[in-house]
């Protein structure tokens, strides 16, 4: 068997300023043709899992293009066209099947559904009979185009996401099995007119665990290959926004529609439970975090960089500057101009900086600090979070600043480029032992719990505003479907 392999993976945010260019992909994970290896996107990613299955099955792997980015603002049309063309052009005419590692929540400046467009283009290239298998993030917003052009679709089952490898391996194994058995699988989909913030998307407890368990149970049905719940990430202003349930069966003779409809009904019945929150006001969250015994991870919900926010919120910094608490607090802000100035000023110097450029009352309100530059750095970080697969990222010119204008001892890691604060590596860039702090900022609604678990299991959620706000009513949706819970 000859199978083409590729990846286009990014979680986009419609409400984040800026754009994601081809250079942004190239700074992270971007490989073509012979450059592509099992571990090029990371040793525990979907690509690695699929690669192992294909290798063990004596498949001839045809590498196309692999482009992966951290969550960011919308992708430029030029970047997507180059990535899409690179994948499609590398698929030979005599291919037996195609495997693509997708996120499922990409968004371009001129295309709300670039992954669906990519699948449509691949289908035109290979024809209707050859098989396409895709693996997805649990927060994908599986579209009509994806349904029309993918024969096999499966997604993560964990949130926080720790089963990337297993998901890629499952998609690949289903593709290999289908080719060997001469069957043509079919995907069925149910739409759920609801969207919720992500902090209760936890497969280990509560209503979300119940729904994932229903998916696993449904996979025991004859002819059912894989069932996935897609709790779509909410920071997308798209016409097909909303939760989905998908099932891949052995073919159109096995009707998967009753299965997805049943699970969708169960999710709808639990919709109010997903609106319950344990998030605190920023002031109270910081107060509780710094007064915990031992390190406490403090999640900045509105500035979740793993949801595409640019990492430029000053909300928790402003709380720290007026906090009367003892203890010490470690946080991160992306501001290219301020970071460059601090980097050039050098270690040991006192500096006064005006951070970020938001107006008064905005999440990134301009904030002035004075402090001493303790360390500087300009090198890449390697994530330790399972969902990042050991991938690298580039914070650019960075500085560790001890702020001297705050009663609460506050250390700021100021960096040029946004990075995912889903584990402590942005702080460890400066050889800090995060466990020595009372609290350290995270930028994720849920996934940070796994990433920070090697330093603490204690956490608080700060209900801050921003491009990834947990309060969805603060976001200006224009394209979302109607009706959609909780808006309608």
C-alpha cells in the first residue's frame, strides 16, 4: 500500500488581533518531502502515531508537507494556499490512501473552513474511490465539507489532551484495515446548537466524562469503527459553530446517524452543567493563589495562548501591582517593543516600561512598571506538555524583570512573541525553579493542569476578559448560527 501523509494543524482565534503568516509556521513546525520524519512534529504527536502504524504495516509512506503552529490569530490566505498546494501537489496519482493530521479549528482571512477546502482539493486530486483518513483535536468544529470529503475521522478523547499519539495511530490503523479489507467507511455527523467555554471540558470528571464514556460504549456496536465528541472551541466566529458528534462506520450499510443523534441529545440535556464555573474574579483568584500552601498555578482565562490569544493581557499584572498580599508571583506577557528594549538595556539595570497598548478598561490596558532586569535570553523553548509533543517555540528576545513597584513580590517574564503557557517552560527559560514561587500564571482554561502537574496540582481560574474570555457574551460574534445556546 502507498499512503500519502501530511499535516495542517492550527487552532485559530477569530477575536485575536494580528494574523498568522507562513513565517509563523516556519518558526515552529514546517517540513516538506524528504525533510518529513516520524518525529518532525514531535515524538508523541498524531503524525508519530500514524507513522508507526504505517511502518509496522509495510506501507510505503509518501511524505507531502507538515505545517503546525501554536494557536494564533487567523491564517493569511497566502500561507494556506502554499501549505495546501504543498500537500496536494506531493500526492502521486497511484496513491491508495491519504492520512492528514488536522486540528479541525483553523480559520483563514478569506476562508472560514480551510481544512474543509483542503480535503475538497485532495478529493479532486485522488478521485472518489480512494480513502482519506483524518485525525482531529477534540475542539474541532467538523464542517459539512469535512463530512463530505473524509472517509475516516477520529479525534482526541482526552481533555486536557494527552492522547495525540493514540489518535493518529487509530486513524492510520482504520485506514490500513479498510484498504486491506476492501471496505469504504462512512462518517456520520450530528450538530448540537450549543457552545461553551472550555474550562469544564474535562474527560476525567463531571458531565464531560459521561459523554466521552457514551462514545466509548457506542464503539462496541457492530460496524462502528470510532465515535468522537467534538466540543468545539468557542473563539471562532463561523457559521458552523457548535458542538458535533461524529461516527465512522464500516460503510453506508451501517447507519451511524442514530448513534450520533443519541449522544448529541445527551450533550444537549447537560448543556446547563457546562455553564457552571469555578472561575474567580482576577483579584480574588490572585489572592487565593498566592496564599495557597506551596505553588499554585493561576490560569488567565481571557488570555489563553493555547486558544489563540496573543499573550498580551495585563489584567493579572494590574492586580499584582495593587495587591497587599505577601508571597511572590510569576507571570508572562508578550510585548515585542518592550521586550526588545529590556533585552537591549541589559542585566542589572533598572528600567521603566509601558507594557501593551490597550485603552483603559481593555484586557491589555497599557500598564507602567519599574523593575530590575535580572536575566535576558533569546532562544527557543521546548514544551513538556503532552499535547505539544515536545515541539519547540520561539519567544524571541526576552527578559526576566523583578518589579519594584508592587507590594507583592512580582517577577515578569517579558518576551517578544506569544507562546503557549501550558507548562512552566517559559519560566524555566531563565533557569527558575517555579516551585519556589507562591503562584505562577498559566494561559489555558483546562490543559495547563496536565502541563503544570510536574510542579503543582493546585490551581485557580481567573475570570479575566480577552480574546479567550470564558464569558462568551463579551465576544462580538457576527457569523455564528442562530439559535445557539447560551446566546439564544
